[in-house]
């Protein structure tokens, strides 16, 4: 089994050093009308370049831009659509982070590209494989507030968002990003209609070109719907292995027709896991995943941690890979 190390998605914007506070200072000065939007954008670019360099320094094979320009997983995408107003703050699942809840107030229409410029900069700065991240249509719909008669259900909203995100996937594929990750933590909160989910992912997969399409779910136990995930038309399944001690045993028993991205390290806990134990857990899957690639990552994005701790989590991925290869 070949191991590849991947940053999950987001990464801390602010660090411990004075230099790593540049983005916070830029936002503060912009709010006081001391600097321009272009100067904020420059601070964002500098921070993105820094976090990409940190990922590469840690030995990560597949990098993201850390979602540095995102305020949260929902409003960053939804604010760019017609028919949406951004409301108040709500807690994001069981984390201590909050998102601004989108309100669906009319028919949803895409006004402009959502991530094209961000991915272009990611491709320019990064070396090797890169990954773009999109919150999935089901999670976007599930966590939004529907305030229009245009849509009668979460599924109706999710279907329209599927069509919008399919256009985005096409643009990302044309930008030649190596991997496109669709995040659906909502699957673990309220399971979707799986027939609909298959059709939704098929619509996105049609536009992926040569990019690998990932489906990730986290903040919940995926064992109860593991077989349903295996039926989805994606290249890679990303699973949170920290919510259930039964997941790896379940994979060992059931196997996988997909490449897997295993979130072995807790992305919300500063405690560093034992690399030897993690490598041993991976070896337990050697027979069922022997002909494929296994992506090793964290359970979720790392913005929940202090930046120095996030970097250590990425370094630990390299330690796990080294221990795994030593025991091969």
C-alpha cells in the first residue's frame, strides 16, 4: 500500500510570531479605513504562501491554500450567490467555531466564479500536488435557513447548489488542480437520501476532468453508512477515524473499492498521537488496500489548533509514514 500525506483543508491564519499576525493587523486596519482592499489581498497572499511553505516543510505531498480567505465553510461560498443573505452566527457542529448562517431568500444563481482566483494562486505558489476544497451542496443546504417559497426542502436547495458547484468543479479541473475535495460533514449529522446523493456526486464527477474527486465527511461516525459511501461516484473517500474506534476494523472487514483518505490524527486536539500505533493501524489495512493509495491526513481541517500545534500535526504525518515504511 502506497501512502501519501495530505493536508485536510483549512489551516490557522494567525501564528505565534509577530510576522504571523500580519493578516489580523490588515483586517483591523481595513476596518478602520487605514488600508485598501488590495492591501488586504496582498496580506492574504503572503499568508497563503507561508502556510503552503509550512505544509511542504512538514513533508506533506498534497497541499491546500489553507482556506485563508475563508471566514467560515458556508458564507465564503454562499455570499457569492444571488438569492442569499448572510445572517447571524451559529456554532459549526460541536466545535468552538462559528459560521454566519446563509439565508435563502430567492432563486439561487451564481454571479461569478467562487474559487478560480484562489486556485490560480495556489497553483502558482505550490510545488507538486494541490487540492481545492468546496463545502458540499448537501451541507450548504442543511445548514442554511430557507426563507423563500422557491424551495420547499433542503434537498431542493441542495440540488440547485449541485448544479452551481458542478460549474465550479469544471473551472477547477480546467485550472488543472490535482484534487478537488467535496466536504460533506452534514452526512454524519443527518444522513441524506442516498439515491439523491449518488446523483448529486455524479453531476459533480462529470465535470472533474483529470482531477481526482474526493468526498470527505467528518465530525461523526461513518461506520453506519460506510457501504453507502462506497457506492458514491468519487475517486477518494475521506473518513474521520477519530470518532469511532470501530472504523478501521470495519474497513479491514469490508474492504474498499475506493482510495481512502484516513483522518488518523485529531484535528481539534493538540495532543500528538503515537506514530508507531498509527503506523500499526495502517498496516492492519495492508491486505484490503494493497493495490491502492492510502492518503493519511487529519480528521478535519487544522484551524481549530494554534498554528505551531497544527504544524506539529503535519510533521507527525511524516513520522507515521516513516514508521509504516520501516515496518513494511
